[in-house]
C-alpha cells in the first residue's frame, strides 16, 4: 500500500469515527443537562441547544481523532 493511500485511509477513518463518536458524546452530554434533540418534538430553545452540542461534539471528535491518528 502506498504512503498516499495509507494517509488517505487514516484520514477517512479519523473523520468517520471521530464524527460519530463526537456526535454521540454531544448527544449524551445534552441528555445530562435535560436537553434532547433526538427524542423530543418541536424546535424550541432546548432542542436547538441540544443540536448545538451534537454539532460541536462532532467537530471536536473529528478534530481530536485527526490529531491522534494523523502524524505529520
């Protein structure tokens, strides 16, 4: 396997796993605060705050896993 292929594979895995794990972490954190975007109807302030935590968790998880798996 070439160096470029290996680097692309590591980057793709870091993005995918980091995104999913981070989103789950953000969702669970929101549930701890009583915010649940997934299981409540409507679009009020609690649902939007929960969605922000999910999106922030996705970005943070992706960033963190890229830092851990991709070495320059």
